């Protein structure tokens, strides 16, 4: 049977799709496994939120059902991460998501141009990353977006979750 161009493209897409899904599943599994090694809280009881803004962005972890033990673990973890980020140490996110994360190299080398602030929320904690340097703001946005994709989280999911 002779295939036309669109049939050939569709056939190729069907052949490649399982490989793409498998690669995505493999990366997602790595993120979950590495995350469990780095993050002391139960990831199934929390939601990661990554919100870019005009000066950088916010990384927030929200614990569902107000579990105080999990909230304490999230706060401890993010307090330590904020201290590391201040000095350009992004080794934990690099381990979890891979060393080729977009924005990672710029954040590590440009730590003096990024203001990092930790704060507690009623349901967990958050870290803000801010800069007046447009290149650093772009790096922050890329870095947050990479984590957003890997954690498959969104503020819309967060709003829909039972708190």
C-alpha cells in the first residue's frame, strides 16, 4: 500500500509517541525518586507552586490538610534551600531535575545579583527570588518553568485541591 505524506507523518508520530512518553515517564520517575531523597516531607501530601513575576518569582510548597508535621518538614527544607540559593548553591534542584535545567547555570554564577528570601505561609513555606538584572529575571523564569513542568503542578490545580 502506498502512503501519502500525511499518512507517513501520522505513522511516524505513532511510532515515536511511545518513545516520547517513555522518556517523559523516565524523567518523571527520576524527579520523584531524587525528590524523595532530597525533600524530607511526603510529596504526595504537598503541592509545589512556581509563580514567575516581573522581578523574578516565587517557589512555594503547600501542604494539604494542614498536616503540622509535614508543614514543619517543608519549612525546614525551604529554609535550608534559601540559605543555599543565596550563595549560588542550587545542587538540590539540579540533582532532582537534572544539571541541564534551564536557567540553572545563570543562577549559580549570578547569585550576587539575586535576592533570595524565605517566608512561612499558613500551609507551608515559600522562597522568593528577585533581581533587577533582566538576564537574571529571565533565568529565574526559566528555572521556575522547568520545575513547574517536572512537578506537573499549577496554581489552578492548587486552587482545586482540598485544603
